[in-house]
């Protein structure tokens, strides 16, 4: 297959324009865009194309799509602060965008070899384009590539800026595109615009809701374990993950039967199954999970075109007798998390930093659930080749995702489809495949009746955590004492000794530096925690005076103590103090 490329400029004239504050979702995603790599934030997909769509018809449909939705015409100009973080959204009334047209020919274009060639090429185009960053200060929030055979459009490859549309909004945009490309007239948009959402969030009611969400996060982060996975296999931050897609019609039938039997939605059933398997692998029962795009659970926001991408924080105790009981707990935990997911991202990140300072352990967003089952049009799923087996496993290229385990639910009706993303420090490739296959195995058993959780090892073949060396469970977290000692010695640049004494980690430091106080020592250790999920900072620091030229192990009993204390900042303690 050969191809040639050109770019076409399309002018648009929307019926509205304006400016206002950012929505909470926009604020959150802009922070992510400025921090993470484009391929981690941008989203690419291949949109279906109605039969008979011509190049002029496709360009006209894309123009009308951009004109129709304010979110696609929104820019985020630099703010006045020293970091130029945007403070407002600006909806443009008129403007232009470019569409890349790639003319292809060969077996895939003329149909002789079926759609596989053009689909593979479209996926390749999307993977390359998703790594290109968007200019936040200029719209639109989508990039389009049309694959054509002469005047006939074969595929539409779209890259979405996450500050303009989340997964659910993208599904709605795909439906609009299909209707517009087919020549249909669409009714006026009645969903709330991002400017209207921002106004509601700035209202008294909106501020109260955000404050309640912050209290929920504070409660979970101060009482629950900071890391789910902690064992000897975790040696650093996630360094690339394996991804596998499972498809099964049999599992979908078992899921439907389990859902009818328990009265829980398919999404809640899958959440419980995933949580049970994570708990088995992590060898712990108290879990903290992040659920993405939780605000889509509110009916009033179901048809919003924009980004509501904010995490719901779920605290779930999996110490249940059987899966039915865990399904009930998962339903309650998800409702609490979803209700408290309207967040001011800046305050949440400050909360995470403050709690890390006080607890000595930093929250690690290790386990993520992303339910996309209501956001992917069936037309897109049906356009893919039918599974060759049941269940079918398809391995995707490894991808950089800063998680330990991520469960993307793609489809639940007719066929169960999900993507499992796993860090090799937690699940190697063989274990990732076994974990994926464990989901339909558990569903098959659950379709017949309650499944005792004690039977999961025999049912799934999944092993638990291995903790070699000296480990302690401290404040709900598993801590590798050898890793703590190595970290403290490494970052403080002094002779150190760390002991576990009466439930506390106590660090002794021998130094000639008069500026090394417990506060300085603690802040230094806390600053080195990211990516070290098995480590906790000491609870108490004892600083000893030592000569700069002293060699050998310090005689701790002979060195004078010049300072000691917890090293916690009164300022941070004040920020987290209960009101009143």
C-alpha cells in the first residue's frame, strides 16, 4: 500500500463565542497535559465512516461538527502567573483548522484484501499522531486525518485533546460525525456547555460540592494504605506496561447472568471481580482504587461535550466471605467515590503533598478502573474483525502508563471486552495473561451462584505477593525496612541508622552539617519518595553531631544529640487541622 499526503484548511463560523473561568475538569486535564507526555494524555481512535462518504462531504461534516460544539472551539490562553497556567477558557466564534488527507492505494484500498490492511494503517497513523502535543492556546481540540481512495473516504483517524473532550464526549462526537457525514440534520445542542458548567461549579452549591469531595479524599488518604502493591518485585516507578485485550461472548453472558442474580450493574460486578483479583495478587484486603471519568455518572452531565475527567477515589475492603458480598461493597464504595469526584485539582494535589509530609508515605495511584463501556459506540466495536476464539487475547504494544494495574472496560453487552494494562514489576507478561483470563473464569462461577473468595487461588491460578527480607506493616502499608535504610542513607548524605522501635521508624543521623535539622531531613526524604512505593519516611529523627573527617561506623552512644523530633512542619499540620 502506498500513500501521499496533503493538508486542507477548513474555515468555520460557530454560532456562539465567549470566555469564562475553567471548569474543574479542564483545570485538571491542563495540569496533566503540562506534566505528562502527549501519548499519555491525548486519545486517538479510528472513527467509522458511512458508506459513500466523499472527501467534500467529510470536510463539510467536520466543519459542522466543530461549529456545533463550543468545547471543540475552546482555547486556553496563558495566564498571568509566573508559570503562565491558564485561568480561563476562550470559545472562538470563527477560525480555521487543517485536515490531513492521506490518499492510499493497494489491496486495502480496493478491498481485495479485506479491511485489515487499512485498519492497521489507520492504527499506525493514530499512534504516530497521538504523540504530537496540542497547542492549548489555539483550537480546535481535535486533529483529523482522512484516509482516502481518490474521492472516497475510507477511514477517519482522530486525535482528541483531553482538555476538550473525554471518552464519553468522544462517543457522542462520533455519533454526531456519523449523522453529519450521512447528510442528516441534527437538532440544536441542549447539553450544558463548558462555560455553563464552569458557572455552576463557581456557584455556592458547586463550591460546597467541591469542599465535600475534598473532605472525602482527605479521609481516604489519611486512613487507607498509600500503596496497594508492595513486595520485593517492586524496584522503582512503572517502567512500561504490557497491555492485553480480552474479548468473549461467553463471558458477556455470564456477566449478564451474575448481574441479574445479584441486582448489580455489569460495571459494579466487573469492579468487584477486578478488586478481588488485585487483592489476591497484592496479598491485602484493603484497597484504594481510582475510577476515571466518574462525573459521567450524573445524568445531567451524560450528554455534555467537554471533559469531566476527574478521578473518583474508592476505598474498598475486600475481606468478604464471597463475591456477592464484595459486589455489594463495591457498589457502595463506587457511589461514595463518584459522588465526591467534583474536585479542585490544585487543592487535591496540595492535599496529597501535605498528607505525604505528615504520614511519611506518598499516595501512589497504582490501581485504576476506567469504564468506557457506555462511551464506545457499538459501531466501532462491530467494525473490528470477529474474535478467533472465546476468550480471545490480543496483545498490544507496550505503552508508558504510570500505573501498576489498569482495567479498561470496553464493552459489556453481547461481548465482554476489556483491556488490562499491567506493570511488569507487578504482573509479568505470563501473569498478565493469566490475570486477564481469570476474569471470565470468575464470572463463569459467579453466574451459577456465590463464589467464596477463598476459592480464588484454585479458580484463577494467581499467586500472591512475595516479601523477602525485613518487612513491617505500618499504618496499613507494607514497608521494606531495608529500602527505607537505603533511601535515608542515600538522600541525606550522612551516616545513618534506621530502626523499627515500638511501631515507629526512628532515624539516627551523624553529621557535621549544622543545617541538617529533623525538618530538613524529613523534607529531603519525602521529596525522594515518588516511585518508591515500598518505602516510608521515618516518624522520628535524632541528629547527632559528628566530625566531618570521622571514618567508620559512628559510635552512636557517644555522639551528642543536637536535635530530635518528628520533622513535620507546623505549617502543614495547620493546613490539615480540623476546622474549629
